[in-house]
């Protein structure tokens, strides 16, 4: 037996979830799906109800809730501001599309598809940057600072767009920043991986703690696993590692004083702390540990990529996908940290997302009643066909009536109780009944049934004509690959995939912006419907 929490389906998306947000008090939730559809819901009377929807031009990469405003970042046009009914207030276009979105103390920070930084205020106006910031891998708000981690291992801190601190890259062979976060004192926490200098040597894995106010390194700790998550907790820091461990660390000592809070066995994807409770997602599970040491676990149908919680923990939502395109979409789960834990068997963890709605059985009167309500949707020929098919039932009734009339005439009971049947008379009566009942329509019953089978049509991928562009002064051009004209009369297209000439997928949306240098390129679009049927189309792009 293990402990768990009651959980149920909050929403049932029609495609994979690409973003999930929840307001601090838990009254508003929003999620985006793979086709760009955005849904906004309000929590009232212990349940969520959708209040608005909006269709983004491409895949949504991030969302931020602030009051009654929802900020949506897509990878084609950029940033859009919506109200809770889905109405657009303003839009901020980004040439290379959006990739990451981060809320700061003064506005919104955006990384575009080329790794460049943009700052936008909540009214939609852009903040002018003194310097250009490029090749950004990670972005995180720590107090009033916006922290940027770059591909070369350098880390920078900005305040209102002004660079105030920079940590240079370490190591002759370079390094990789695996995580940026903060502790309870708003100190910057950096997870780093130093590349080995000699083949066969172990790579150096460390945690650095920086005092941003005084711009000095407080501690540097060696660790055995890559740091993936770092969030503040009471008087310290919670760290999530790629070996599945969640560890509490005290950053007040020169020595790493730590205590393992959870061992999830798989890399930590999300980490949260509410009122003494530690919550983490790894593999297909949500793990939790209460302040008294009690542990619990929830299971999801997919890998929970998203976990959002209200401030008091009364509303917790989680979502993800199983990375299998041939199964139904996974639900968004809802649980609370305020209720008591319950004991259950491990096999029962899946019940909340495996429950199906059972249809109430119809009565005999409902099944066999005559109903002409649908006749207006049929053509005269179709109605005639239905009536001819119905004559089969009339003929059977006629046969049964005929048999009933002759039953007394063709059977007699002998003295020993056996039936004495006049076989010749029985066959004669049957032949007459069958002749009179008009059993089949003129064209045959099988032909009529076959006409009802619908043809399944393969979707058609359409990339449009080949493109030719002139590069800008920097030798590059931004072009749009548009597959929105791909056609499926049955409207069953489920996935889009843009692939370059090397076979690498560059986008999973119908439309995407790409930045190309001078040269000749070929791109292929593949579309697939819900039945797994697919087609492809390609185009050539020339940048002069």
C-alpha cells in the first residue's frame, strides 16, 4: 500500500498541452494546445468553467497570468495580451518568433527563436536595451534581477534592462549551465557542468551561490549529479537533480549541509514548495513529501511537463504527454494539498484518468420506436432505400403470421404425444409466404449497406510555391514556411512536421519563421491525421 491524494480530470485537451498557468489565488487557469488554441477558465463553486478561447497563429511557447490579463507567446508572431474572455488587447511582433517567456518585477522578458532578448512592459511597449544579448539558453527572475545564462557558460544579471553584473565563463574547455535559480535570501544559484580536460576524466559538476547585491561568490559545492531545479524553501534551498533526488540545502554554511527529501528515481522536471510540502514531477509521476515526513505519489497518463499551484496549495494542476502520437491526448489533472492523504494500491493510481462515462441503457420502447425526426436530413432516394430495407422486417412479420395461420392445419398430435407433421403442406405454405413478402429491395440489401461506408481520405500536405529572397545587409533573411493550406476535407489533421534537408525536425506547427543565410535550402512538410495516414510536400528556398 502507498499514500496518495484524491485527483480528478480538470480539463480534457484535444491535442498535447504546450503551456499551463494558474493565478496565485487559483481562480483563473489557462492552457494552450499544440494547434495554438488557448483556453481560459475560471474556478467557481469548486469547479473550472471555460470563459474564453483564442487561436494563436502557431504553437504557444509560454504564458503568463497577471490579474485579469493573459500574455501568450507563440513561435511565429510573438506576444499577445488577452483578457479572460479571450479578447486581444495588444500584440507585440517578434521577427523570429517567441521561444521563452519570463515574468519580471517590471514586465515580460522574451527570448526569440534565435536566442535574443526582448523586454516588453505590461502595456505592450518595448524597453530599449543598452546592449544586445544573444545565444541565451536559460532565463530566470531572481528578486529584481533578470538572470541570463548563455551558450558559452557566461551568466549576466540585468535590472530594468541594464547590465549590472556578469559572471565570466570558467574552464579552458568551457562549461555548460544546467540550471539557474535562487534560495530563500534571493541569492543566485547556478548549476554548472565543467567539461573534462582529459579524455576519460569525470566532468566537474558544481553548485555556485552568488550574492547579487554585493556581487560576490558565497559558496561553491561539488555535487554528484546535474542540478536541474533550484527553488527557495524555508531558510534554504531545494535542489532537484537528474538522478531523481530532491535535496534540501542550507546555504548559510561553507559546507554543503543537505538532506534528501525525495528520491524519485528519474530526472526532476518540476519542483515546488508550499507550506512545508515538497512537490516534484519525474517520469509519469507527481511525488510529494509533507512537513511531517509523509510521502505520497500520483500517476499521470503522460509525463508531467507542467505543474502549477495556487499560493495556499488548494488548487494544483499538472499536465503532460506520453510522447506517443497514436494515442488519445492526456488530461490535465487537479488535486489539492489541503486534504488528508489516503492509502491505496499502486494499481489504483490510474483510476482517475481511466474512468469512462457509461451510457445509460435505453429501454425497449426507445430502441424500437418509430422516429421521423431525422427524415429531413435524407434525400428522397435515401428515404426510399430506408423504406425498402424496412420491408424486410414487414416480410418477417408476414411469414410469422402465415406460419401461425397454418400451424393447426399442418401439425397433429399422435396417441403417444409425438407431432405428426405434414411435410409437403408445410413446405408449400412456406414457399407461398416467402413469395408474398418482397424480402429484398430491387438492387439488393448488400448494395444498400455498402453505400453507407464512407471513404477515408488521406490528408494532403501543401507547402506552396518555391521561394526566392534577397538577404539583408547582415547576409541573412527571415522567411515564413506556411503549411496552413494543407487540406483534409474530413478535418482530421493532427500533426504538422517541418523537416530540413538533413531530416531534422525544425518545427511542429503549421507555420514557422526561420532565419537563413545565403544559399539554397529544401524543406519538407509532413501532415498526419488521427488514423496515422500522412502525406508530404516540399519546397525550395533560395537566399541571394
